[in-house]
């Protein structure tokens, strides 16, 4: 009597016999692992667990509110940075644009214009700065790194000259509106800036994923020449990206004045690097064409939680910079490996 050999079940047969709940869990895990936001989400969860177990003050409601407030400015800068990096560019001047915006808004609001008008001037200025950078990239075909490095130098000096070594207090009202606090359930502190951040992120996500403009942005970042050959106006798309990024930096200036109603020309000196770190950790490729808003938001939270947790643990700020640098290098290395395997 010969033994019969039963062939192994195929993947489809296995899926058919798997309980419905197990199938749903497996599908959810597969989708999560294939999502660029899965990595930063895992890093965020691990960081929260580690700091909650190693410090007594990290996992509290008050510190949680502080983390969110610290996240708002860097997170907003990172959203604008995401737009530029998706096109295979980089913006080294975003924090300088924002700082100049805070100075102009606060000074005009103090002496010259009503708060709303001063804010509008600041928004127009930051948007125009983004437009100038975009024009240099698209019209003169200069590398974004060189353009934004030059703009960084110009705007940093301009901020110092404009301020004359002083800082300006923003008058209360519309200029500090985003810092207005209220409480959920009588205990959890929230600000209007958090709501603005949610709306801004949702709008940018919609533009990038649900519109033809967003598809053009990804196409330009993936291969600009191929995008041009398919009929996309690559110059117009790139220019619009830099203009929109400048507008986002203006919102960051408003967020900064809401958190600390004082405009200082020496503020946010590492804001550009922090925003790039958040975008890269969030899974957006420095080579363009891959990534998006959800990953950036998580990446900005990782950067903020890391800085806050290390401070709570009493770690020197220099070591915090070392840890952040290691994260950036690791994220870029992973992105490079993924790109090579995809080719």
C-alpha cells in the first residue's frame, strides 16, 4: 500500500480556510508594513514606551500637552519641507523664512498696522520668499540646495539687520490667537494652533493624494524629464510647490508667535535641519517621488518626543543632536536600500 502525498495548500487556499478575523488582521498588517508611515509610527511607539519607563515625568498629561505645543512649529515647517522634498529638492531656508516672518509680523503689529493686517503682510512676505526660491530653481535651473542655501544666508542677515539686535513682542490678539488655550474634559490642555495644524495637514494630504496637481508633484519628483515628456508643465508645478511651501512657513511663523509671543532673530537656528529630519524619518525619500503628509507628521512627533524625552531624562542637548543625526543617517540609508531593490 503506497502512501499518498498531499500537496501543500496554495496561498489562496490557505486564505480561504483562514478565519475571517485572522484574515482581516493579516491584511491590516500587510498594508501597514507596506506603508511608509509604518516605520515612524513604530519608532514613535518605542520612544514613548522607553521614556515612559525610564522617567517619572514623561508620561503625564502636562508633558503630553507640552510635546504637542513643541511639535506644532517644527511640524508645520516639516509639512512645507515635505512638498519640496517630494520634488527631489530640499529647502535649507525654511526656518529663516519663518523667522523673518515672525519679526515683520510682530514689529508691524507693534507700531504700524492692526494685527490682522500685519499677519497678512507676513504671510505675503513668506509666500513671496518661497516664490523667489522657486523662480530661481525653475527659471535659472539652479540646484535647490544651492538656491536655498543662498536664500538662507540672505534672509538670516536680513533678519539681523531688520531687528537691529532686538526682539519684538507680539501684541495680544490675532497674532497670538493660535496660542489660546482651552481644556478638554477639564484637564487636557489644547490650543487653537493644534486645530490649525490638523486642518493644514488634511488640506495638504488632500492636495497631494486626491488632485491632479498632487499627481504631478509626485511625477516630477520621481523623474522630472519623464514627467515633462508626458505633458506635465514641470516648471509651473515646481514653482507652485515653492510658493505653497512659503505659505506654509508663514503659518509656522503664526504658530511660533502663538506659542511664544516674542520674535527673536536668533530663534529656530536648527529649524531647517529639524524639519528635514522629521521628513526623512517620516519616510519621504530625499530622492523625490515617495512619501507624504502622514509620515511627516509622525516623523515630527518622533523628533519632538526624542528631544523632550532626552531632556526629561537629563541628557545633554549635544547628545540629543547625536541621536537625531544617527536617526537621519539610518533613515536615508534605509531609503537608499529600498530604492536600489525597487530598481
